[in-house]
C-alpha cells in the first residue's frame, strides 16, 4: 500500500443496529435512523476539521454507508465513490440471530488455524481478502482516503493490516467500532499502526 494515512469509519445507526440483529445482505438497503443522520453529520464535521490533504471519500455498496459518507463528501467538496468489496461480512446461517450470540455462541465461529468463520457465510479471511483487494484500486491516487464501511468488515480488515491474532482480537472486541466511529491508521516502516480512534460525536 503506497499511501501513508488511511481513515476508516463505520456507518451511522440503522434500525437493524438498534434492534441488535445480524442481517447480512438482507440489510443492504437499510437506511440511517434520525440518530444515524446526526452521527453522520458529526463525523463529517470531525473530518472537515482535520484539513486533510486532497481527501477522497469511499463507501460500500450498502445504502447506510453511502448515506453516512455523503455529509463528509459534501463538506470536503468531493464525490462519494462506491467501492465494491468493502461491504459487511455475510453471517450466513447466523442471519437473524441477535448480536448477543456473538458472545454466547462464540465457540461456533472459531475454526482451525486461528480463524473465525460464519457457517454458510464468510470468514474473517474472506472479508479481509476482498477489502484489501478493494483498497488496491485506490492506492495510486493522490490524497487521503476515507473509507466508510461496516463493523464486521472493519474488524476483519484491521486484524489483517495490524497482523494481530484473529480469534483473540475478535473475542475481545478489540476493534469493535461504534456507529460513525472514526479510526486513523498511519503506515510506518514496520507496518500499519492505529494513530487515533474516536467515538461518534
């Protein structure tokens, strides 16, 4: 990866988030709640205040990510570019189960070789692979990329970029992000590091 600074944000709140249910691809057209729109505006103001060098805003193919990215793009005076491959993890057979099962049924997700995988859906490795591949398409462009994605997808990517244990990181919620939370990564000679992480405004 040739850029040295990367901003990752989770989308704002949706009714599915509020209900605490895993929905996967069924949620692709879910829209932000009023609170989600407020979070998106706060995120936009936070990004605008950073005075980033030639910012570029990307969002997943899911509606909620694009709605979250839109206020930031407007304030920064750039378009939102929809990026295939950074959408939420597919929970497969877990679709419809409450978020709480990610704790109580965590053992069901653990696979061989320090892996996490949803039966009938995707693994952490699957998501990290497609997310990294998507980022490759923006690497040679000038400026600072801002990527609006999803909780499980961002966790999967951060585990990959930071080269940390998969099961331990997932179990501990080490990279769990609140709605519209912003994470800044900087690339050092020895790899990526989290520079700052701030919760929704």
